[in-house]
């Protein structure tokens, strides 16, 4: 009986996501692409900052120096 409730919850979640996606594209129109790209780029910078901070906490250089072949 639990699997029926799980399926119903999954279907309701799918419907909510579909309605959210429709509303986003409907109301943003041609600006949906730049909005999504801005969110992705900001997210990547935030993740990069978080990972560099984590490396620094563990004493690992995030940008190791290159050796010169002389």
C-alpha cells in the first residue's frame, strides 16, 4: 500500500515541476535563457569558491606553481 502513496507523491511532484517550468518560460519569455545562464554562472563561481576554501582548510594549494624547464 505504501508504494501507491509513493507513486501518487511522485506524480504530484512531477506535475508541480511541470507547472513551475511552464510558468517560468511563460512569464520570462525570451529572457529565460539569459536568466538560466546567469544562475548557472553564479552557481559555478560559488561552488568554485567553496571548493577553493575547502582546499585551503586542508593545506592544499588550489593553484600550484608551474615549473620552468630551463
